C-alpha cells in the first residue's frame, strides 16, 4: 500500500490567509502551508481518493501524482472542503474507466449533478455499518479494496450524514480515515476492536480550544480517543498515528510536534508519502 497526504489542513488551511494570530504568523514566517485535508491511496492496481476537496487536483499535481488510475472516491461528508464534485466533470473529459463514488446520500445527490446519464461512474450511498469491496482494475490485475463505513460524530444537515472509513488493501495493510469527527460514544470503539491499524489518520482541528463545540477534536479529546483505541487494540505500538485537518487553533508547529508526541502521534505534512507497509517516508 502507498499513501500520499495531499493536504493536512482544515477547511481554511493553516495559516488562514485572513488571519494574523500568532499561530498563523508563525506558519507564514516558516513558509509552511497546509491545504485542505485529503489523501491518495494506492494498492494493487487500485487508486483511492479520500475526501477530494476543491484543492485536490492542484495538490496532486504539485506532488507529482497523476489521478488517471483513480478507481474509488471516498467522501466522508458534504462539506465543501471535503468534496469538490467538479472533479467528476474534469475527469470525464479524458477518462471513461469505471469509478466508484462512495459517501452519505447528501454526497451522492450532489455528485450525480456532475456526470452524464450514461457515465461509467457508479454511486454508492452508504451508512455507518456498510461494508463494500470496490475498485478492482477493470481489465484484470488488481484486487478490490475492502471499505468498512464507520459513524462520525459530525453533522452536515442531520444526524448520520457524515461517516468515516476503515480501508483494507489486498496486501493486508489497514488504514483508519477519521476526518471529520468529534469524540465518539463508548460503544463506537467496539466496531474497531483488534483492528491493529497500520495507520490512523485522525483529525485534530481545535488545538487548545475546548469551547468550539463537539464536531471536531482538540488536543485533549484526541488524547482520550487514542487512549481508548489502544485499549481495544485498534492502535498498537506499530501504528503510525497522524494528526490531520489541522488549523490555526493549534500552537505553532514546533510546540505542536512536542505535544502530539506526548499523545503518541505526529502532525501530518502536505505531500508526505508512505510506502508499502506504511513506514513513514518523504
């Protein structure tokens, strides 16, 4: 399995272009720009886009990645930074290979508007608890990936219209994509018991702010969540825990690195790539 982080920032990125807070100024001075959080995963002939927002096409190109082999799009929810449906139109101009688009019904309803009636795009409206096998290469040579849909503590318009994804490749590598979400109910952790993820990509939007609601995680709630994931065997000593969807509510980068390390995690970096086995690399 190969995974590229195309972006690691919140909806407004980090720094926010309109902001002069200490956190944004430090990032700006350091020349560190995080775009909207998204990732590209490849395994055995299948490429998967995770939360491809409107910045994803340029981000992939800057990383030297082609999206021509994308066969699956996984969208957690219909907020604009997580899905730019115009990519379906742009793809149709050059590529008519089958494509599976997966997301809650609100995502699928929006996506359908961007494809022709005879399109090869296949839509999958999903709810938490669904399991799909998707993305086998259309001309052979590839195995499908297994996608388990998990509930998210996040809302667009109504309860249940945001999900998370547990993705397992044919090579056995397993990734949890947990963006966006707030703290989970105690029963949620049973759904991932003994998962022993190779990588957990988990949002950490609110940093030191604990007064901004329960739709995202801050450093305190992230710590509690990771403790519970370790208790149920979903996070092990070999799991790479990567914080994404980072915003300017976090402290400057050097301090954030230290504080995430105390939690057994690290901040993701735009453009970083893991090789098979998900050993971190650049």
